[in-house]
C-alpha cells in the first residue's frame, strides 16, 4: 500500500488553526500524513519549488484562499494561477469571504449565548473586521477562536456557510 500524503496550503495562522483542528482529523482517515503549509509569507519561487516537490513525490494537495475583494471566484482562481502556474485549478478551494466566516458558521448556540452574540442565518458575507467586533473586550482573539473550535458544530457550519459546504461536498466527501 502506498504512503498517502496531503498538503493543505493556507494563507496564515487563523487558517492553519482551523484546518488543523477541524479538517485534518477528517483527512487523516484517508491519508497517512497531512501537512498544513502557510504560504502568505513565502516567496513565490519557494512556493513553486515546494509545489513541484509535491508533484514529484506524487502527493496530493489543496490550496485554500480567501476570496477577499475579488469580484468572483474565477477572478481569484485566475489570480492564484497567474502567480503560481503549477497550481491546478481543481485543487483551489475558496473561502468566502475570509476564514473567520468558517469559524463563525460552526459556533455552538451555547457559545453564542456566552459571548452575547445574536444568532444569525449565515456567515457568507462576514469579514474579518466584523468577526473581530464580536470578540468580547475581556477575551483574546486566539482564545475566542479556540472556544469556537472546541465546540465547533460541523453540520451547522455547512448550513450557515456556502463555501464551507462546497468544500465539504467537493473535497471532504470525496475522500476514500
């Protein structure tokens, strides 16, 4: 049996924290090794070299990126591919708008109540700044995020965030 590796490319610390806590355990059911790689601070040539080495070893990878202020998904994907021509378009998954929307999508009702956050229908249009406004003054950002992750409700997150549900349907559910 082959040793299966998955590399998950993420922008920064918040993405890494989310992926390692919520998604890596699921991916480990199909892979022998899952590596989360932060890419925002890497030089372009290093990213390309790393992608080439992943290809050479026959490993799998996915590339997560926030859509941020791009007008549409294809614009963001084109932007990534223009910088990193080795990235396969089908390996790119977009977080709309930013990773904080995925955190908030899975927030448990008890945590909403504890932090006095009004219930919401969806988190699709949530920005980083709006997320930060929800953090109580007495709580650190990282502690707040960890509290959400400690009781993250996966099925609720899928209902409250379209890009998270898309990722689950088109990547997680395809794992064997």
